[in-house]
């Protein structure tokens, strides 16, 4: 009993202190992650219903879709976030992912001797390249979101001024657009349309454009471009209708952005909380004791690792949710 008493007032109190701090950090991170995910899921369901109602009430348009297979999704994601296409991009992505999976799993197993934990952490870390591509894509979509109405208006004006020739309308739009991200996307679209050798490549080019912008307006604009480009249809009235519908939704989207901003800031709070908890432990226990307790003990190292990974994913999700798309 006396040994237990001595251990408690010697090392035990520090272990308990670190366990309580780590549990508090992990619990807070779980709260931060669950709220935005539930909120985003509700928004997706609501937007899906609105899109379905709108499509049923308008003229049927040419459907532009891409294969939902994971491999094709990765290819689309890489094409949307890189300036130049390369056949090695997908292979490099999977090699990087597998290296992270294997290295993290092996290091975790060596440290904790737990195969389930090693595989779990390995899978989590292996998703980081994919999440960073998603963050890059969201930044592009965010930049496009505020300029998309202006883009449609410019295309409409140039389409009318160039005798209803969609290709020359897009070339003139490329010359007029000033915003760097928007200009880069339009330039890529025009170049790919110019080098497309058949209808399949043409559809793939427009599909990449639709995926890059990532909203229902882009899908409709892509369908309009395809109609005008391949079937030589007069789509001026359709462009005018699309412009009006985008204008009608902008006020609602501003309210949505202000609501999501609080959630994003909460996600960022996990960084100072984790740093503060580590600093508090350092000042309470002293430098030497803190290092031994934090990194030379299996359980405190595990809690610290889980807290750090949770913080990283909390920040990544906040970056992904930072700006909603200009979409309904």
C-alpha cells in the first residue's frame, strides 16, 4: 500500500494529469469534427433535393457525367488541380499513399506493438495526400465561386458578339478574364478543346472543367458548351436563364458562408489547445520529467499521437469547409 501511495505522489499524479489532458483534447477534437460533418451532410441532402426539383422543371439538357470509379475520381482530381496532364500522376499519387501507409503502420507497430492500432493510424495518415488535393480543389472552387456569374455573363456576351460561335466566345472570354484562377481554368479549357481529337476527348475535357468548378451551375454550363460546340445549337437564351438563376441564389449563399465560418474557426482552435496542453504539462512537471512521461511511456505517447492526428484532421476539415460552393 505504501508503494502505491509513493508511486501515486511520485509518478502517478503526472500520468493521471496527462491522461486527463489528452482525453479532454481528444474529446474536444471529436466535438469539432462531428458538428461540421453533420451540418454538411444536411446541406448536401437539401441541395440535392433542390437540384432534382430544378432539373425536373427545366428543359432536359445533355448529361455530362464521369465514371464514379475511385481511380477515375483520382484522375479527375489530379487533372483539376494540376496545370499539365501527365500519365504518371495517378501512379505517383498511389505510390506516395502506399509509402505513407506502410511507413506509418510499421513505425506505429514498433512503438506500440499493436497491429490494429498500426493499421488504423497508417490508413489515417495515408489519406492525407488525398485530403490535400481536396483542399487545393476547394481553393480553386472557392475562387471560381465568386466569379462564376461574371464568367457566364462574359461567355454570353462574347457568344452573342461572335455570331454564336462557342469556341471563339471562349477564346475571347479567356482574353477578357482578369482573375488568375479563373483565367487559368478557362485557358486550360480552351487549349484542351482545341486539341480534342474526337467526341470522347471533347466530353472528357468539359467533364474536367465541370469537376473543377464542382457545382450544378458548372454542369449546366458544360452541357450548354457541349451543345453549342458539337451540335451548333443556339444557346443564347439558355445562357440568359442560367445567369438569372445564379443571381437569385447569391444572397442565400452569403448567409450560408457566415454560418459555416463559426465552425471553421472552432476547428482551428484545436491547434492552440493542443499546444497549451503540452506547454502546461512541461511547466508543471519540468523539462526532464515531462520528456520521460510524454515520450518514454507507451500510453502517454499514444494519447499524444492521437491528439496530434485529431488536431491535424480537424484543421484539414476546417480548410475543406472554409468556403461553400456557389451552388444549390
